[in-house]
C-alpha cells in the first residue's frame, strides 16, 4: 500500500529506512520517542496494576465477588466497544488518540490517591475508575497497534516489537518491587500517583513525534461503521493465522480473568503473603521476562514460530498449575509461585512477539485497527466474563478450586496451535484486499 509522501516528496519511511540500515531502530528518532514514552508508562502501569488490587483488598476489604466485579469493569469495554473502536481508529489519525487516551488515564488514576487523602475512597469509585480507564485503554491499545506499523518499516516490526517487549519486562522488573515498598510506606492508593505521572510522560513523548502520519483511508460514501466492523470480523474469521491466534488468546484470557480476579486475594488471605512478598514474586516474573526478551530473537529464529507459540502456551499452562498446588502444599507455596513466575516470564514475551508480529505482517495498513480490535474483542472480551465467573466461583467453591479450574483451562489453550498452526504458519500468507472497500477478505 502506498504511503503519503514526505514534505520533500520522498516516501514517508524513506529516510527512516536509510537510518535503519545504519543502526536499526536505534537510529530512528521518532521510534525512540514512542519507545521512551511507553517504557515510562509501562513502569507506571506495573506499579498501579498491583497497587489497585491491594487498594481493594487491604484498604477496602473487598470480597472475591467484588474483586471479580472490579476486574470485569476494567475489561468490559473491550467486549462492548472493541469492534467499534477498531472501525473508528481506521477512520481517524491515530497519534492524537494516543495522546488523549494517555491524558485521560492520568486524570482518572489520579482520582484514587486524591480520594484516599480526602477520606472519600469507596469501592464504587474503584468500579468507575476501572471502567473509564478500561474505555481509554481500548482506544489507546487499538490505536497504538495500528499506528506502530505506519511509524516503522514492515521489515523492522519484529525488532520494534522486541524492543517494546524488553521495555515491558524491564518495567515489570522494578515496578512491582517498588510497589511493595511504596504500599508499606505510603499505602496502596498513594502509590498509584506513579502511574498517573507516567501517563503524562507518555502523552508528552508521543506529542513530540514528527513523522507525518499517513492520512486515514476515507470510507466510501454512505458506508456505515457497522460495515467496517463486519469487515474486521471477516479479516480474522477467514484468515487461518488470525483465526488461530484469536482462539489461542481467547482461551488463555478465559483462564487469565479468573486469575486476575482471585490471585491477589488468594496470596494475601489464604497464603499470608505480604505486599512486599507479592512484589518480589512479580519482579521474578519480570526479570525472567526481560532476559527472555533480550535473548528471544535468535531463539525464535532457531525454534520457528510454531514451536515458539506452542512452547509459550505450554509454559503458561504448567505455571498456572502451580497456583492451586501452592494451596495444597503450603510449605512449598513460595517456591511454587516463584516457579510460576519463571515459567510465565519465559512464556509471555515469546508469545507476545511471535503473535503480534504475525498479525501485523499479514494485515495491510488500512485494516490494522479493525484487525487489532477484533483480536482484542475475541480475546480480551473474555476477561470481564471470566473475571465475574472467577469471583462467583471463588464465593461458591472457594479460591483454590476456582484457581484449579483456571489452570485446566489454560492447558486447553495448547491445543490451538497443535490443531491449526502446522499448516498455516509456513508460509505466512498476507491478506490482500480485493477490489472495493467492502469486499470480503481472503
């Protein structure tokens, strides 16, 4: 697909490609701005992710059902809005969406420490903040995944995704450990100030990007958003690579929602872990993920995409089995959860880089937003359902049986690549749009 020209008449990415030949994305200034902003934002989110849950558990004494409701509120926008956001993102410039979403999330996250300091913090406020932050996260994530392929050349997508995965792992290494210390020093709500500030830094970094963004494709006259949504569904449903990846992500997230709702509750109340200890467990995951991300490229090239995806799913499933085992053998609870962190630290960057890279390569630029939104709708849309189900299972059956069910579901995810990917990964078949904007995509 032809890109909009530079002011000097050269292709948008021409000079970027030239600099890439000299030093990879290290010589791409606008990528470095995006990367720097995302690194800071991911660090803040690593702090806030744990602090938000600890606020509910330690400050507001949340029940399993309430923890499930909070997680459901956070992820419900992916289910309700995801498909439409994808259609809107493909009609609009993506960079302003990123800036506005970051600014909005900074304001919303800042409400929690402000309410705590004023003595007005209530569980209902957490529901509202989780829901609205979830809405803005849908816009940011879909716009980001669609914007990134227009900022760097296609042959640099893997390098860029790998660098961002290293940042995610690095932020996760220091963030949770810092969170544990901050929670014990200044309380969980106040620790969330770090996340609010990180969103401000991210918005400023994105605003400094100077690479002109390609004009969004104008929709056909009279073409409705519903038709764009339908095209996004057909992209994923009819392409074997995208369909398989969507199924994998949906199954993993079905288990992930249960874990997200109950794990902090389980570790603090049933296993007796302190916030500092939780920070150590998450930091071990992040250290391993960082090391894995750094070494990932040659490993992936040696193993191939299919083996990388199968291996990452298998490691995730085995790691989740360690969670109920920790409750069954309390004397080994800490070692088992550390083993889970190590296995998940190896699996997460491996799956993310292979999965995101495949999706971006096989999808043309004009469909990136709808493809990403549909994948998020199918995958992340499972999270509010499974979070609510996890909360109810935790209330009815107990935390340990509910987490055992999640472990079983995550093992089922390994079946997807075994059934589908052997025949679709090699070669990767790009999606080529046919004549006309509403034509079916092969």
